């Protein structure tokens, strides 16, 4: 489940990096600040030591998507901040304009295959007490907190 979801996010972001955001689409992306490969200014790391949520909507620049991560420049209090965010660090991805969201419970070692698809070396499945495999992959995020009053 996580593999397919991360490949879908990668595809969406790649399209937006090339063609811009269509219609009213915008994204809330929450990521783990301590994940390997996260590159962000020390001031933002101090302010958000555990996780950070960025919004890709009205203004963004230098949006580049590669096999393992995306790089984007956003505005924080009139200061341009360039950051690199590995797909493996993403904790949630929400597009409130279409009421779509994914949340990931665990972080895994993410690599790419020769054809550029994301590959996860561990699974999001956990064993229940009965020994049956239980899928603990992505889940839908409540969008109530994103709705305007």
C-alpha cells in the first residue's frame, strides 16, 4: 500500500512540477524532519524539530522532482527557503480541494528500481497476536482541520 501511494504522490508532484497546479488543487505535505536526506535550513529545523507541514499552493519556485525526493523553494515570512524532501520522509499528503489524503504510520527504507519506481525494502504489514498479517498502510486523513469556516 505504501509503495503504491508513494509512487502516486511522486507522479502527482512530477506533473505539477512540469505543468503547475491545475484548478483549485493545493497540497499539504507533512514530513519527518529527522529523516535521512531531508535538507532544510537550520532555522526551520530549530522551529520544527520533529515534523513540518508545507503547503504547495499560490507561490513556489524551483520545483524539481527526482527519483527519491523533491526540491522546492517556498516563502516563510518573506524569506525564500529551499528544501529537499525525500519521499520516504512523508508522513501525510492531503489535497483538500478534492478531499483526498494519505497518512503513513511507519517509515521504511525507500529505494528506486531501474525504471524509476519507488521500492520499499520493508513492509507496512504487522503481525497480529493470532499470527495473521494485518495491513497497517496509509489511511484517510480527516480534512475537517483544513476546511474554512
